[in-house]
C-alpha cells in the first residue's frame, strides 16, 4: 500500500504476487515474515501433497520485474507434520522456525493432530 500523494487522497494497492494453483499455497495461513534483502517468507495450505508448504517471495532484481514465488518446503503430512499454522520466526543464521497443527512422529498423531515444531535452513 502506498499512501496518497495528497492529504485525503486514495491509497494505492500494488499486488506483488498472485498465487497459482499448482505448487503454490492454496491459503496463506500465517503473516508474512520479512527476511534479509527484502525477501518475504510465508506458510500456507496446498503445496505438492496439499498439506502445506513454506514459501519465499523474492523481490524483483530489476525495477518493473515480477516478484518470484519460490516453494522452499512441501510438507508430506507424516512425521514432518502438516498444516503450518503459526507465524514463522527467522534467525539471522538463515534458519526459519515454525509449527504445524497436525502430524508428528507418534502413530497416534499422524491423522489426528499433535503437530510439530520445525526448523528449515534457507
């Protein structure tokens, strides 16, 4: 959103990315997280196995170019979890942390819930 050029004017919205169906999040569940060099990280439903993914939106390298949507990790729905559901945390060492709502390594958790805490090196 860009503020109005004059007081009382209209704000201007700029769409940075329109998610595609295949390999993209079907819903973005968590707030976007600003990483180094203007990169945005997010999590959502969808992905390869339709159980969630972590993605990156990389800013244009040249003015006027498009933002690039890059899937970083597709959950499988098993012991790695599924349905990422809380804000991501980024550490300066290039590691993202997050949680999933479902899945886990216990057999009782695979279809019911439990969830996982994950670390993703980017």
